[in-house]
C-alpha cells in the first residue's frame, strides 16, 4: 500500500493525495447522479419483496419488514437526511445498505432472485416512462396554447415565406396550426415510445433468469408494466427505450427551435409581427430600448444539449456485446439532462405562446407588400383568360417589374397599365389582388383559408379532448 502511494505520488506529484483506489471509486461510482432513481428503485424493490413473499421465496414477515423499511429509507431520501456514499457505488447499494441499518438481517433477503442488472434496467425504464408522460402533458399544454392563438387569428393575414422571402399571403391561424401538427406528431411519438417501453425487465436477474420460482407477471403488474420482457438477455442489455425517448425529444426540440427562431425574427424592430410579454423577455444592461427574446433564443439553443445526449447514448450503446457492460452506467446522466431541458423548454415555450401578442396591423401591412398576390394574379390569368400557366407566369412577372419600377404594389397599377402587358386583362383582376381575397380563395384541404383553419382548430380541440393523440 505504501509502495503504491509512493509510486502514484512519483507519477502524479504531490497534488494527488489520493491513491488509485480513490480514483477507481471516483470513476466507478454513479451515486452522484443515479440518486435521481431513488423513488423508482424503492418502488421496484417493494414490488420485488412482495412477490418474493407471495411465491414463498421469503417469509411474509421479512417481506413486510423490507417493504416498511424501504419506505423509511425513501422518506429519509426525500427529506434530505439520507447520507449518500460514493463507496457504496450506486443508488441500489446505498438503499440496500441503509435498509440493513434500519431493519437488520431481513434486508439481506431482498436481493434474492435479482441482480443490479435487472434492477437498474427496471429503475431506468420507470424513470424514462415518467418523463414520456411528462412530455405528453407538456405537449398537450403547448398545443392548447397554439390552438388559442390560431383561433383568435384564424383570418389575420400575414406574409407566408419561402427562403424567408415573401411568397404568398397566409393566415396567422394557419401558421399556428402548422405547429399544432408538428407538436401533435411529437406527442404521438412519445405515446408510441411509452407503449413500447412498457415491459418489465425485473426478474431477468443478472442475465440468464433465475432458478427461483419467481412471478414476473406479478412484479410487472405492480409496477404498471404491460407484461414482463420475454428475453432476460435483452431485458438487461438494451437501452433502446432511452434512445427512443431521446430521439422523440430531439425531434420535438427541432420543432421548438424552429418556432423560437421565428419568434426571434418576428419580435425584431424590423418585423414587429409579435410582441413578447414582459414575463418572457429581458432587458439589456446597457441599451435601455432593448427587449430581448432570451427565452426563445435559449430554447433555440437547447436542442444542442438534447441532441447531444442522443448522440452520446447512441455512441455508448453501439458495439456493446450482450449482456450487461459497465459502459451502460453511462446511460443516465445525459438522459436526465435532456429530459430536464425538454420539460423546461416546453414550459417556457407554452408561456411564451400563451402570452404572445400578434400585431395584426403589422402582419397585414407586411402581407400586402412584396407582391404577395402575384401567384393569385397568375392563377386569374389562367382561370379567366385561359392562358397557359407558363405564359401567365411571364405576364405576371412583367406586371411585377412594372409595379416595382413605379414603386407601387400590384393593386395600385391601373387597368390601362396592365393592358399594355396583356390586352385581354379586365377590371375583374382587381378582385384577386387583395390579400384577404387571396387567403380566402385557398380553400383546398390543408389550405390557408380562414374556414379551413377554423375547421382544423375544431377538429384538433375535439381530438385532444378525446384522447390527446392521433
Ligand atoms: N450502477 C450500475 C449501472 O448503472 C448498476 C448495475 C451494476 N451492475 C454490475 N454488474 N456492476 O449500470
């Protein structure tokens, strides 16, 4: 021992008072973060103990002592009295060691027919399942906020963009409903993932199952799982449920970051499409006029952490042979962080969307600029003058150029001026050049017409009230 210390000191210098055994403890211990699994660990252990008694593997008396003792341990953890120890490595050993102090000898019977491998797989699945539920609840609230915006502004016109250039007028409601679609797909992805992950690994033991006459269906039911997992090797080795959660979270974070970006652009002085509430804005320490969309910027950035977590866990899992490897202890931290980040982002976005004021007048005046109804003009030439679309496109291009040269918009050109480009144009054309007429005409299913938007709002409210899912 003295020699080891000496050689360690010789290698690393006086800075390292700790010997390699302490370093081993530092790299090996997960208690610093897996204490977040305490509640799931204790719930799993209580179910396991009840099953051991029901199958006659341990006595009812011992099981009762264990189950009661575990509640004591849980309350110590919840009140913060519990002393976590890195020497005891992880949450499972910390809880069991304390249980021994609380109830004595029967504590040693809890780990019968079980291993930390199936234990941790169970705890983590329960934790991720809770997070999928939380994501679903968070998404429902966010979707409701978007529906309110869409309903209020079903017929407010605004520019629709492609390449961030004015393309065609759309309605505010239609733009909001695009996010309802995206976030409801996210919601259904979380639901799917939750359904798939809802099988119990408990009772797979270390990897091969156990010789004890356990009842895995009983523990599965007690923990709210649909059934026990059918293969013990798979049960202790896979973390695809966490990968799937992170994948769902990443896609959802992409959607969140896209709307964040729109909020950042729209709240700028150049756009003024929206005003963010003071509750979700910050000021500048130097520039008194500033009102910054910090929450939107942060959500736009948080995708980095969430997607980073996904890539990290994919990388941990790739190439691992069956069954358990200690690599898999590295499965938790990033999932914890990603879940926290997602829930916070969903809550902040819901707050921003609920509080958001769309500046109807600014939206309308932007919608009328940039020749937004040029496509309507071309469509009119096709419909009323029977021009081939390509020719109509060309004629419209010439009219746009004329208006641009005059510094006016399309409806400001006179009929005479228009007829110099195409003689057959009639005064009827003015009916299609207004922005309101443009959006009202886009009645195709999924189109931007206010009636279609209102139908979609009603359909979504209905669906969400029924099941919350597609
Ligand atoms: N702390 C461990 C983990 O998170 C628990 C499982 C330990 N199993 C083992 N065979 N060492 O993965």
